[in-house]
């Protein structure tokens, strides 16, 4: 019996993740080297885990306050003051969520009505559009160009805004491109947003994974933009805490109180143990983050050099842990490239079109894996590209 008719149309319309489909294929094969995973390959540092263990020994195993432990919100506030020089009050401007993922969903649900439009620069992280569409709102893709370094330009933003535009999603450092925007570039976007009364939903979960001596820039820091920005972040990436499910959302109290209502009635609170782990990480984890960032940077430099040797053009990734080279020169589509690479060389990457139509012609390679794996994967990619470049010229 077909029971799909019972699903609400917005749910039925959501397409299964291309990434998932692809990795189901890879999982059936033996000896695959994967550059597919968007997750730190480091375990949560032991000192953070011990703080969680101590809290459990002290019997702190019940619900936390709905918006999160005050001590954690204070630690987040102090962290954001250090990172951005902005003040977010722990009492009414920060809610601790179940990962950045819940923060994205709850923000959409608090803001969006059917008919609202949300601009999503592409290539983009895969969760935003489904979260927008589930609210009955419209996700409007805004393609960005490799020639602009996959950065949204003020002209592209201006051209995409309509009277229905409620918000734009920004995600820098970016998943999947690894690109970062400078403060001046974000300030230029802010000027357009303020002129049109459009909010920014800014996912800054990779803020600390940034290289080449750059410091993190945020749309929230642009003049007049803090109140117009819903800042989303979390501990998954920079503190290697994906499994603990701790994220957070920061906003003007009027907006945050709406997000909080949704959080309160759908999730109650994030994991209490996870919150104790996060407090330790945020307060005392800087050296661990620096150690991980140094290792990601070593791998980044290696993979950038290898892609240059292989002849795959690449926008220089300066943040997160992804490289997004062009494979257009092989004459294959991204899906063909990734499927054949997997079959022929047992190397798994993610086809760029998984991140929106403008990702076609690119592949996402995560370097959140060992140097040994990266080196092996690059050898496979090199053999594969040489074979196919040869065929292209025939
Ligand atoms: N935003 C981006 C850009 C991400 O890449 C991820 C995880 N892949 C998330 C949010 C969600 O992270 P989490 O829910 O684990 O905190």
C-alpha cells in the first residue's frame, strides 16, 4: 500500500541527499579511501571528555535549563567577545541547541511563513534549503562563480532580492568550497541587506578553522548588522565534538525569544553532559583547537599542491576542511567523475552538484582525514584524471 499520501507535500517534495546515496554505494565496497566525510577525524580531546565525566559523577545527569546551562552561555558569550568583539548577553541573546543543525531548523521555523523567500548562495551546505522549504517558504538559489572565488557579490545579492525576501543565508568559511570572505566584502553585502531590510542567517560553525594568518570575519560585525543577524555556530568542528550535539544560536532578544519557544517545545534542551564538555572546550580548549588547525593546515597545503600538480583548478580554500576543485576539464559530469573514480580507483569524493546546480563541474574533497589517506586518494585521482584527460583529447 502506498502510504506516501499521508506525508505533507513539503516533506514528500524533499529529495534524498545525493551525498547519502553516493556513500551507500561506497559503503558496499572494500578498501575505499574517503575524502567524503565532513567531520573532524580527531576524537574530542580527553580533557573536555573528563569534564563531562566529572559532571556525570556529580550526578548532573538531568535536564539542563531549556536555553542551556548559564555557565555555557557565559562561556559562549566570552568566546564571541574574543572572536568578534561583539557582546551577546548570556541571559537573552544565546540559546544552546542540539548542534548547529537544530539552530538552522529552529531559526527557519521561527522566521519563515509560506511565501517568504530565503536567498541561498550556492554551492551550499545541504541543510538550508530543506529547512526553508519545510516551513512552506521558498529557497531561492543564488549561484556564485568560481571566477569570484565562490563569494557572493553585492550585485548578485541585490539582483536576487524581491519584496518577498526575508533573509539570506551566509556560511563562511564555507562548506563545500572552503572559501572565506573578508570583513570588507561582508560589509558591502551588509549595506545591501540593510537597504532592503533583509536578515542574515550566518552559519559560522567553521569560524576557527581558518588559515593563512586570516582572522574570522562576520556579517554581524558590519555596521548596523548585529541586530539583523542570526548567528549560528557550535562546537562540532573546532572542538571536535560532533557526537555531543552542542550548537548555539545568537540573536536580538526579540528574535531569539521566538527561536527559543520552538527549541523549548521541540527539544527541551541539548545534552547536559555535552554542555559540560563544551564549557571545558570553550574555556580551556584553545591549545587543542590550535593543534587541530595546524594539522588541517598541513593537509590543506598538501592537497592544494597535489591538485595543482594533477592540473585540477581550485579556488584557494582558506577555511573549513574542504577543497572544491574543478573537474570540468575531464569532460565528465561531477556525478560521473565521482562514480567512476570510486569504481576505478576506490576513492570517494562528493559530486559538486550535491551542493546545488552551480556545484556541477566540481567535486568536494574533505581533508579531515589522515595525511596517508589524502596522499593515497590524490594518487588515485591523479591516475584517474590522466586517463580521462587522455580520452578527452582523443
Ligand atoms: N553548518 C555547516 C556549514 C555544516 O557543515 C554542518 C555540519 N556538517 C552544520 C552546520 C551542522 O553541524 P552540527 O549539527 O554537527 O553542529
